[in-house]
């Protein structure tokens, strides 16, 4: 078997292969650690250099939007209150008008009843007057002194 001798140290082929494998693993591990450290340092630098973006325009826009929404909500509340008051007033007016209409209807009914009663009384009086007049006319016609009884017969 071939062997390597270096500074009085004799290494055979299997051991040399194991040493080369170990050195390769250590070298690749060291390279991985170096790359990781380099990425860490780059990231640390970027984090230290980071400045938050200026969002003041968005904050101002949000504040304006919030004040507009608050104003609209206040206007809606005012309009709702006015509508509620108007509805209450309209209901009260309708109740009053309904009461007035009922009162006027009662008055009209009373007037109609009185008018009908007056018309009946007037007709009764006219019948009485007619009967009285008929009696007087018959009496006058049947009166022997009036000379009218002969002419009509």
C-alpha cells in the first residue's frame, strides 16, 4: 500500500483519504460560517442604515378623512333628529286635523239634521196652511151670501 511520509509522520492511503475528507469538510464548514457571517454583517448594516419611510402625508390624509367622516356622522345625526322632530310634528298635526275634521263632520251632521227637521216642520206647516186655506176657500164658496157657489158648480 502506498503511504505518504511528511516530517517523520507516515500516513497510509486510507488514513490520507480520511484526512483529506476531514480537511474538505472543515474547509467547507469554515466557508459556510464565513458566508453566514458575511450575510449577517450585511444584514446588520442594512438594519442599522434603515430609516422608516415618511408616512406623514398618509397620517395627514387619514386625519382629514377622519374629520370628514366625523362631520358627516354629525350631519346625519342632525338630519335624523330633524326628521324625527318633523315626523312628530306631522303626526301631531294629523291628529289635530283629524280631530278638526271629526268636529266639522259633527257640525255638518247637526246642521243637516236641523235642516231636515226644519224642512219637515215647514212642510207640516205648509200642509196645515193648505188645509186651512182649503177650508176657508170651501167655506167661502159654500157661503150662500157670496154668490160664488153657483158659478163654480
